[in-house]
């Protein structure tokens, strides 16, 4: 498959920016992501009627996307800013977002000869997709000297891919898609946002601000293969089996968990884990739905391989359901206190190889992003934060369906492909 050629690169600043010293102090929810990579998601579109041209000064589509991005950044000034630090005398450091309008990066590229079919047909996600995203290989703490937002528009033979990279210290998945939804609104002609963001960070009343953390940051990265599949659902079967209210998503994740562990042939007494991301917005009345920042907590579900495999998918889903239910308003606030007293950063070593970790959500509005020439036909992720056992969830192009991207070693992939119990539920 052909390489990606880069046509132009520029900085897009927020329109109508007024110089100010405004800043956002960061919460433990934000700061714990300093050491890992950015969020990278992208949308694949059919070719617009106005084709991309290599002469960027005459390219009306690229000009339109840059202009609409600039107008969107007016409503999202943190994404046009930079991370900044304050050094303290006690050998600690505090981070904040500086509204300096240094701008977002915008790249125009061409993938010669690459078609939509090349992207969506293979079971294994083509590695060229990783070249469709900007700011590759950066840790979040490097946002002090790099844009916190990067956009890359890549021209395919018969389509367009818009790749978006945002610093994970600045946004979680909900805020990531809030921005993309807003940009597509403005690109399509909206003058005002249907859902204005709220940037004011929430802290418990007794929190010392800014939060001071040790002056250490470590960059770790790991890359593996990926798999995409679509699932009808197990909810009714497992609720009947367990006599409880298990969600469709919990049923799905539990089925994948058991299938992967079964095909990796774990020692029966070995402990296996599933790390699930849980949103804090619906659990904290102080947080509005349009809170822009990080508001997520990780829940670790643990079972021995023997229990996971012998007690059925229903029991695994029930265990996951019970663990998620422990995330409450009180526990969310306790996390702030405990993290501030003893900061612990998420690193790539956090994600053990004896289990799975899920990110993103099929509830995000991905296929509603119409920039003015139609809705996307596929969603893909970049290379950021990939590791063995990582699963990424997307809503499917078909209403009610779910797409799953899974990073596993090739031998586990091959075993899953011939696992009848796994394939009875999933479609490759």
C-alpha cells in the first residue's frame, strides 16, 4: 500500500481571539493522563464534489475546513492553547491550560492509490491508517511545546479521511466527540453551537488549587495488531441466565473477555482482569452534560481464569455490573482526595497483559458528523495508546450495531477466528 504524502502543514488559530491571561487549572482526572498518549479518532468520508487539489492555496475544501475549524476554536479556546507549568520551590510542578491561542496544527496529505475499500474491507486494520493522524508518538505532557489539537485531512483515491488527535489531559472521549460534533455543525453552516461547552473545572470545596505533583514524567509506548468486528448482542440471554439487569454492553465485553482468555490458554488459577472506563458526569450532580474536560474513572474487574471460564458469560457480566455500580458520587469525590494526597499516573504498564481494557463508547455521536458533503462511512482510531488487550468501542454504521477494534497478538487473533462460541456472536 502506498505511503502518505504530506502536501502542507499550518497552524489554525481561534477566530476573534482576545488576548487574556485566562487559564484552566487541571483536576486529578486530567493530570493522571500526563504520561500516556493522545486520543486519536478519525472519520472516513466519500469524496466530496469539490476534489482536493495539491495546490493548497486554491483548494476550496481545505480552506473551508480551516476556516470552520478557526470559528469552532473560538468556542473551544483550550484546544487552541497549550499546556503550561508552574515550578514550585518544594520541587513540585503544577500544570494548567494556557488560553494563548498558539493554535491547532492542520495537515493536508494524500494517500496515493488508497481507496475506501482498502480501509474498510480488511479484517485487520491497515497500518497506513496510523499515518492519517497528526501528532503521533507524543505523550500528553509534551503539550507544553506542541499543539493540544491536531487535524489531518488525507485525500484518498475515492474518499477523504479526517483524523483528529487531542491531548488526553485536555479531553476525555465525551469532550473529544463534543468538539468534533461542534466542528461539523459549524462546517455545515451553523452559526451557533447546539451544545456550548463548559470549561470551568470542578474541584471539591477543600481542594488546594493548583494541584502540585512530582516533577517526573515517563513516556512509554507499545504497538500491536488490531481487529474489527460487529456484535448483535447478548443482553436478553444473560439477563435470563442471571436474573438481573445486565446491559448489552456489559454482556458484549464479558463475552469478549472470556473468549480472549480461553484462547490465550491461561493457567486456571491465574488472575485475569478487565479494566472498564466509567463516566463521572451522570454520577456527580455538580457536572453538567457539556462539562469539557476529563470526567472518567477506571474500574478493574478481577476474576481467576478458572472462574471466568467455568461460571459462564452471565456470571462475568454480573461481576462487571456489580463492580461498575460501586462508582458513585461519593467514590468519585474520594478519588480526588486520595489522588491529590498520593498522585498515581496512568502509564502503559498500568494495562497488564493478563486481561483487557476498554476505551471509547458506542454512545458517542460518531456518524452524525456531517461537514457539509454527507455523513461518514467508517470510524477508525490511530496508533496512540495501543497495547495487547486494548479494545476500542465505536457505534456501528448500522443503527443499533457496535464496532469493536481489538489489539491482540496474532496467535490469539487466529484462535478467535476459528472459535465457534466466539464467532456465534461476532461477525468479522
